[in-house]
């Protein structure tokens, strides 16, 4: 374990440059005293690592030093092949680069490692797109990825819920969620750190600009995305509905969104003599919920709220009038 940590410290210093003892301790979830002992071990092994004192100090390798201890073990190589999604890479304009990189990786591996990597690639396939959905339009994605990489401002025409708007953006990062690409960006001229999320398939036009921007030093894309998703899921459901379901109706809950299925499982009552149970699900709006309930057919009855029960009754009455006229 310690040998692995020593190698990891060496590779971190090689790739990131100067790092403080505290940063290294946080990275490996160990104490600062342990970091100092590890640095002493590296020095004793002939690695030219030295320390700079002061507030801006830290450990770093002698300029120009490069270790050759970068070989991948079989498990690491297999993980890299498993994580290489050809679809998203092609969306970003990196399909050819990814294929070339995998070819070089295969060439650098031992025969045993090469066999394992090829076996993973041939036996596991990752498909990030949800059922009955096509991947969103990604025509602007390569240009957008280039703007993210180079911290270059862009101007977009965006089809938002309030209508089509034109806006200057400072793109901070890209995220792929269930087969849909999003860009996290600041609006040009707004206060730094006020990031927003835009669905890329809703961008009707994109113009890269020559101007660059200063990326916030403390912006963490993964942390922002996690918080944004949690907030979005909380905001989208404005209320709850109580339904009475047959056993078949309960099984059909998979047709609704996962949040409904999860809450229904938690709130499910004991079945009555006919096997029907009562459940509670989150709803976005009465109109949206009415459409969801109708997907369950005659295997579901709305108990509350009364506004939803009435809306489902109105729709079914309209359907009855349409179909009865043809008999």
C-alpha cells in the first residue's frame, strides 16, 4: 500500500507541479506527518524532490525530471478501455483521437495486459442514452468543447422555456446526463461564480468569439453539477398525488419517472382484498400528472388531490366521446 502511495505522489508531482503537504494529505486521506515520511522515502530512493518554504511553498520535482514508472497494470488498462465511450467522444470531435489513443495504449501493454483490455472492450458496452430516446442534437458540441477548453467567450441563440433569446456566455464545462449534453456557463458581464446550465440541443446557433475570459479558480464542475441536479429534481416536483393501484398498475409504475417509482415503493400500503394498494407519488403539475396517470390505464385511480382527479375524469370523458361516436 505504501509503495503504491509513493508512486502516486511521484506521479502527482510530475503532472501537477508544486503541491503542499496538506494537499497531498487530503489527496490520499492520510496525515501530514505521513506525507513528510513519504517524501523522505522518495528522496532516499534518489528522486529529486525538494521543498519550498513559505505560504506559496510546497513539494516539487527538480525541473526537467520525468519518471518512467508510468506503466499501467492490467486492471488500470481494462478500466481505461471500459470508460472510453465512443459515442460521446465522437460528439466532442474526439472519436479519431480516442481510437488512436487506444491503439497506442494497446501497443504499449504487455501481451497479458493487451488481451485483458481487448476482452473488456469486446464484452462490455456502455450506452448512456435512456430507453426510447435518441441522443440530443450535438452539431455545435465540437465548437463548444473548443471554447470550454480555451476559455473563449461565445454567443448563442437559445430556445429557452421563455422563448428564443440571444446571450453571451463564458463556458465553464460540459456534462453528459442520460444521453443529453449540457453546458455550464456564466452569462457574460454577470457576477463571477453565477453559473447556469444550458441544454445543448436547445442551442440553435453558436458563434465563438475572439475574447477570452478568466475562469474562476475555485469553480468545481463536478460539485456544481451534483448540487444543480439535486436542486433541479427538488424544484421540478411541486406537489404530491395519492393513487390507488392494482397489482398490474403498480408494476406499470416503471413507465413513469424513477422518482415516482421510488416514492411509491416507500409509501405503498398493505393490499386490500382485491390486491389494490394506495401509494403517493411526486407530481410536477396537474396537467403533467394527468398524462402520467392515464399511462397506467384502468389499473389506477386518483384519490387526491381533487383537482387531479377531476382533470383525469375530464380527459377520459373526452376520450369516451371521441371513441363512442365511431361505434
